[in-house]
């Protein structure tokens, strides 16, 4: 199970109306370099893995399954996040980073750490669906 962390800049960006998680285009990109929760704020701060063999630069578009608040805790559940290696392996990766592709600066939201770097072997699929924000 991946550990998800919210980027420090996200709450302020949300308060300043940079995000509308219900309607903005959200994407998830892969990296093998640990993002800095405190220092990274936009997509350009990431060191994304190389595109190829089924991985597209910029990652994949996520679909919001639910967006809700209960008892002061906001929860965002996403689906549609998967990568299928074809024609070769997808490069080693450990982190999946959620960002807002609609925002001009492509502001970062959260990062899932899978705990270990791994290659997606040709013919295999990896997913990062589920809860990205919330308890």
C-alpha cells in the first residue's frame, strides 16, 4: 500500500482558488526521484521518468470517483490511473505525483510513495487508484 503525502503548498493554493478538484483536469506522473513535500510546488519541480513503452510524458489523467467532506476531513478518491508497459519496460519509478493540469503552473497536490523503486515490465499494468487525500 502506498503512503500518500500532501504537498505543503497545496492548502494555500486551494484557499487561493488555484484548484477546483471537482472539475479541473488532474494528472498523475511517475518519478523515481523523491519529491520534496516542502520545496516542490509545481510540475516543473519534478524529475519525471522518461516517456516511452506505454508511459506518456506528463502522466495519465485521473477520474474523480468521489470528493467529500465529513467531520472536517476532506477525502478525494480517484480512478483511471494506470500504466501498461508495451514494447519494453516502463522505467524504474517509486513515486506517483498528483497535480492539477488545469492550473497554469500545474500545481502539485499529493505524492504516493510505493516504498520501493520498480520497473513496470512489458505487458504488465500498474495502478495508483484510490484515496489520494483524506483519512
